């Protein structure tokens, strides 16, 4: 049923995003179809942002977020910027509001073409992240088997994150550590794993292993979680520039209401139409 549906391929700082607008003819996107589309040579993506009819009258769409392995995510910052730019261009408005499993996503197009997304307030309680067991302080959790990395800061931005503070983020074996830590028993829903190097009180270097997608050039929710973590532990102020392999995001953990604002660029790559061959998973 997905064959002949139009798609838009975009990216946010190199984080590859597939946009499927199914609002006019809603259809489920099975995990197998997502995996098939994400294959090399088909439509490789980190996340697919699938737009469904709005559940609230004041929103543009309800968004379902799929990772490249077919699993579902509650939030995707770079993907949200992409669909905000897509919808703002379609309707000719600067302000767009979406709903996802993680809540409302308030998006504003900036005059320079960048997009600001209100990602909501971080969840800092161990059971809201969630972790498998209670911890006294989620800003400094030692993970069994990884004592050499030091304690991690745990945050949910609609999906679980563990942020490690390291002296040299470029020297970390992100693939090996990330793949193992994602599935650590401490994380009942798996986790995004970040390695952050604080360069100054307002600048962070970040490498990310993304749950369900692997190493990515950028991860918006990880940048948000890292900005919260560095401010929460006194390493930075509440507004920081986060440099990822794909480029920079500005993260502002707003003091007035505790919401996290993320600002960054988006890029349109190409458009097309799905075919039956694309959505048939290889044997």
C-alpha cells in the first residue's frame, strides 16, 4: 500500500531524514518496510518522519518516528526541524506545531533559514528516563562494567540518553562503546550514548551513538540532553553551541519554564515516489 506514495529526503546537519506525508491516505509503515527503505542503495536514512492526520485541531500533523532498524523513537530533533521546514514551505507560514508520542513540538522558521524547535522539558527522574533501577542522582550514574568512562548523566528528551564527559571526544571508539552501551541492562528501552568534551563554558564537542540507528553525523535530542547535562553539572551555562560531525546546533535550556530550545539548519536533498521494490525487505 505504500507504493506510489511521494517522499522527501532531507537532512539536518547530515542526520539523514526521510519524510513520508501520509495525512491524506493514512497507512501503517511496518518495521520491515522501514528497514527495507533504509538499505544502502535504496533510501538510506537515520530516521523516517511519518506524518499522519492531526489528533489536535491546532497541530499540523501527528508524527510517528521510525529508526533505520525499524524500531520506533519518541523524539528526533533533526527530523523535527526537517518536517518543520517541509510544512512551513508547503503552507507559507513561519510557525508550525506538531504532536508526537513525546508531546507537542513547537517550531519556528528563523529569517536565516534555520529552524528553532521547542523540545519541551527534559525528564530527569530515573523512572521517567527510564532506568532499570532507582539511582540517587541521575546526573552522575556509574555504569557497571564501564568504570573507566566515569559517571554518565542520564536524561530523557522523549527518548533515553546517557552522556559521558570525556577529555577528547575525537579519541573515543564510539562504535564499539556505543553499540554495547545501547543495550546495557541499565536501559530497559535501550539508550542513545553520547561522548561530550566541554571546550568552554558555552561550547561542546559531541559524538553520538544513536539508538536504533548507530553512529550518526548529528543527533538533535542528544545535543539537547548534553546541553542539559553540562548545565546541570555546572560545566557550562544554560545556552551552548554543540559541535557534532555534521555541524553546529545551539541549545538553550530556558530558565523561565525549563524547556529546551534547539536551533539549527536543514537541507532538502531530493524528492521521489516509493516503489514496491523499495519497500520489499531483502531476504
